C-alpha cells in the first residue's frame, strides 16, 4: 500500500495548499525579531524556499481571526524590538568616521552620509513606533492653563456667547 506523496515544498500540505500554521509561525517570528517589513520577509523566503505572496498572506489574515491575532502579537513585539534598535543605532558609531585618502592631509573626517542614514533609520523607527503604539511611543501634547480663574468665572464666561482667544 503506497502512502501519500510528500509535497516537494516543506511549507506546503500538498502541491497546492500552504501549511498556514507553519508559515505564520515562521513569518511572525521574523516580524517579532526584526524591523523588516512583511513584504521584505515574504520576499526573502525561508531556508531556500519561497513564502506566499503578500496578497495571499493578507487574505489569510482577513479570513482567519486566530492568524490575525498571532500577526498582531508579532507586530506588538516588533515595536519593542524597534525601540531596542533605536538605542543600538544611536550608540553605534561604526562608520561615522572615514580615513582621509589625502597624503598631505592625513587623519579622519566625519562620514556625513552614514550619520544621516543612521538618523533616518532612527527617525523612521520612531515614527512607526508612534503610529503603531501611540500611547507608549507617540508624541504627547500637554495643555496647561496659567493664570487664575475661579470656577464661577469659567462657567460664566462659557455662557456669555463671546469667543475667547
């Protein structure tokens, strides 16, 4: 009695269907431990094998609440990973200085391109962190009133129909 043929792709159940649970485990682990986009992760594949397209992956998330929740947890972890990366990028001065190739003027000079790239990497991560987790990483606005006004004055002023600056 012959058994079923093993699929040629290790992330496939058969030659036409992905093993969604395996794919999600792999993709979500990569999301949680990097600042790479889902597009980059899917395009990179896994151990020499392809991963589903972005369109397929997004369809799975829309169809399955469990997979969507797993993905959401991975994105939460990714935000924390990005916060750690911001510190590492800021603290690493590798390639911030370049040796001068001028024999008459030896020494080092600032590598402005690398410094600007590091600033862009930090700013991009901070922006994403603020958008994805605004309560923790978003810009906060604090409104303060200076001066003295009693509660009665405040109430009376709001009822007189005049506009305030």
